C-alpha cells in the first residue's frame, strides 16, 4: 500500500493496517516505513502507538464536540 492510499483511509483502518505489520513481527518504525508515514502523519490523523499494548490505536473521538445540552446558541444568560 502506498502512502497516499494509506492516508486516505479512516483512522481505525489505518491502525488496523499498521497492526497487521506488527502481527507479522515488525517493529513500530518498520510498520510505519511499510506505508511511508511518520509519527507526525499519524498524530495528525489521531493514530497512536501504545507501548503498553505494543500496537497502534485510533482515537475514536474526532472533530468538535459540544457537551452542553443546548447546542442552539440560545441558552438563557
């Protein structure tokens, strides 16, 4: 898989692809080299390497989240 093709994937799929290389016995850096990405590339797409688990994980939360019950902007002041 080439870098452009990899970068077009959703974050969970990116982690899945990288973890397939980990399962083959490759290191974190070797897995990233297989698809031509850097740590910065992965951080931008919210894919991280968990040293405790020894595999890649994707952050499930992305974008803007509003935790207030009134998201209309018409809350009482």
